């Protein structure tokens, strides 16, 4: 079950509307919807949700949402003291990186969508994994190391 999801958000809204729960639940509901959309954009492997120039209006909305997300993450108050948390750094770094990569890909006109470039990356990952399969495991290296030191 995914906590940061539209279904969890809807459940919280339902609890406020039908079960007279505190309206502060709506803030959490709003945040969960934002995070669900953020994750959808950041991890898309579908041409429908990928950042692409195929539908410029959708692309511009997505880029605007990601830029707004940076402001959201910067202003996020996770605990009562409002101190900065490592998760905020991770969210900012990931979002900033995606925005920079998309701009670089599209400006260099090597790709019309991030999904196309991620397919290239996936192919490189598969190739690297096939090369890694020929490498000895940590356990095998340890055995060899013990043989050399004991003998």
C-alpha cells in the first residue's frame, strides 16, 4: 500500500466530510496528492506521463509543478521546530536534477521525451548488469582473500 497516494488523500477527505474529522486532515490530503503527482512525474516510464514535448501544454504544466514543488520542499515544516530534514535535501536534489536534465536533453534536441532517454539508460543498465554477472561475488572474493593470507 502506498501512503503518498491519491487513494489515501481521498480517504482523508472522506473522513473530514463524512466522519467529522478535523479539517487539518485536509492539509495532509493536499500534501499527499502533491507527493503522488511528484512521484508520478519523477518515476514515469510511460509515454503518457513522461516529460515530453509531444504535448507542450502538459509539459509546461509538469515543469511548473516541479518548480512549485521545489518551493514546497524548501518551506516544508516537518517537526514542530521546523528544522531542516535530510529528506528535504533529497527531494530538492532529485527535482532540481530532473529539471536540469530535461532542459539539457531538450535543448540539445537529442530526445523529444525523457522516457526515450530513460530507455537508453535502461539499456545501459542492462549492459552493465551483464558485465557485472561475470565478476566474482563478495563471498568469492573473501574466500580468495582468506586463501592468500593463510597460505
